[in-house]
């Protein structure tokens, strides 16, 4: 969705997700979100009567939907969709970002999970649902590419877990080595799971 097409509520959810992915939940303030979203401060209470927790939960849900939606776009970019090709595109999104913009950002769902999983039950639930949405999209794509349905969910979990772990390592090391490693090493395993068409 283009920036101009977003209303104030959508801009605030998007801004919250972007700030959380960079700074974490605890360092992301409501005022900062309003400024980043170019939204009137009074609109925060109007759109998010549940306060920061509601905004964070909605930003996490948005991130899960966004990640799931990217799966179809990644597949569309491949001349011949394969499980390894899908995973390589998922990884490339991050290697491209880190090579061009630096290592400041990570996954907002992970950031919210780290900051809130034990202290804010609704955010833990939102994060779990976001991961389920993303995993479901990846699993469905794998099934479409010939991976047996009984393995698709497990492999989708493996792909997302490997990607998220590699993102953390890349940010810590300020190097994309972990990302390129997981793409290279998991690719053959993923393709071997697909039945020939």
C-alpha cells in the first residue's frame, strides 16, 4: 500500500512496526509513532483506546500479514518456483536491506516477542498468530511446489526459524554471512522434499 493511500490509523500501525523492528517495543514511544506517521497525537487515543499494547499487537499482526503476503511476490519473481528459490528470495530481502541500509532493522515480530512474551500476554498471542500466518503461507507455497502436505508445515517452520536466527546473527556480526549460509545449506534439503512434477 503506497504511503499516500494509508489513512492515519494504517500509518501509525506501519510506523509502529518499523520503529519496533529497529528499536524494540520498550524504546518505541507512542509520541514517536505519531510523529513518524505524521498523525495528530490525539488520534492515538481515538484509534488505539487500548494504548500502546493495542498498537503493538496490531503492528505485530500487520507484520505477520506482510510477511505472508511477500511469499506470493517472491514466487512471482522466480522463473521456475522451487522451495530453495523461495527461501533464497526470503533471505535476499534481508541481505539486500543489510547491504544497502545497514543492520539497524530486524523482524518486528521477533522484537515484540523478545520484549513482551512473558510480560504482555496479548502481544505474545499476537506474535504467535503472526508467525502462524507467515508459516501457513510458506507451507501452502511448498505444497503447491510438490512438497507433501504432511511435511510442508515442518519445513516452513524450519525455513522461518533459520531465517530469523540468521537475521539475529547478521545484526550481531554486522555481516550477511549467516543469511547466505542458511540459504546455501537449506536449499538442497528443501528441494529434495518436493516430488517431481
